[in-house]
């Protein structure tokens, strides 16, 4: 399944828009919970670095 960024013009953002294709959560924490991580964790990022790391680690 293509990711949110690919489906929405490739723009790297820290938030997602619920009206767009591929939406899984507005914030990093929302998206982590969507994919099964505990909601009690604090998730932060420096945008492009997280997106690049996440892509590289996808199985």
C-alpha cells in the first residue's frame, strides 16, 4: 500500500490531514498507535529524518 506522502504529492509533513487518502493519524503518536505501538510513548521527529529512517526500516 502506498504511503500517505506518496499518495498526496510527496510533501514531507509532520501532520496528516484526515480528508486525504492514506490518513492514519494526525500526529506522530496517533500514527504510532494506529500501527500498534503503545499510546503512552512520546513520539517526536525532525521531519525528513524520521520519514527517511521509517522508509529504510519497512519490511
